[in-house]
C-alpha cells in the first residue's frame, strides 16, 4: 500500500501509527497543515521539522 514514493512526513506519521489528528496535536498545528506537509503543498518550519525528527528518534527507541 505505501511505498518508496510516499512523502517523508506522511511516512513518519504512518510509521508512528498516528492519525492525522494525533499528529496535528503532537506538532501543535491543525489537520489541514499536516495534509499540506504530506502533499508537498507546504514545508514545515524548522521547529516543526525538529519535532518530526524527535518522533523518528522516539520510534527508533520503541523498536530497540
């Protein structure tokens, strides 16, 4: 279903098992903004990118 061409922000959310609403709450932005990140319509600002990076690190720790 998901593959190589998936947007990296959507892939992170998917890998974390988070819904759009959960991700928007985690990042402190609205659902529409998350959709825009995931479609490439908008790029997240540096503080939001940092939160995505933290989520990836947390996910890696869950799997170890």
